C-alpha cells in the first residue's frame, strides 16, 4: 500500500499547467464544515463534516474526500444522506476547464461535471443519472474559507433548487 500512496499523492501542481491547476489547488489542506440540507418543503437539517483536499497524479489533478457528517457513529443525515466520497478534479487543457468526477460508493452516487471559474466563483455543471441538471458552486472563497452550494433542476422546473450548502473553514495546525 505504501507504493500506491507514494505514486498517487503529489507535493504540488505540475509545472506545465500550474496556473490553471491552482483554481482548485488553493483548497489543498484540511477543512471543517457546517452542512445544511434543504428539503423541497423548506425543512432544513444541519450537521458537522470535514473535507480534505490533496494533489494527486503527478500534480495534474486535485482529489478530495468529503465526510458528512463525520463518520464516528453518526446517524443518517436527513435529505442529503451521509456522504463519504471522493472527487477527482482534472484540468483538461483541450477545453480549458476541469473534468469533475464525484464518487460516493456508500450511496451509489456518481456524478460527472465540467468546472470553470465564473468571476470570483467556481461553477461545476452536469447531469444526474435521472436526467436532472446539477450545479455545484464554490463561492465566497478566501484563503481560509469557502461556501459550497449543491443545486438541482429537473427538466420541468423553472428554477434551481438549493439542496445542500456547506460552509467550510480551513483547519489550523
């Protein structure tokens, strides 16, 4: 297993696309998170979680692990469910954007999106297995915090619906 970790992890961004890679690279590190799940009827539920970002694949990608709520015997989180998944974020210079792959095997949720900077924010867009649109956004980004929004829109809906929002704060050593 030590060789696997050695070849998966990287110390920093690959020099070839270092500027573009820092769109997500600025999140590398450990984060505490406050999660709010929003039901269609207006009900909300809150839980604590954690997020960990790191450089992988010779610094050509950023991978993260989202644990919501924290795994230590936490009961099922209403609306959004418990997350214990990983995102692989790979910069693709042929489209000048990021290919995003979210994998949550415990809930059998698998998403593909395209991510780009939009002003000061990062917006990822894709389609769910059911054909609904998904939009995940990083907003209010600072060196030590960000706000993440998970939104959905069915083919028949006029507007986006907020499903989950996450307020993350970088852990200090």
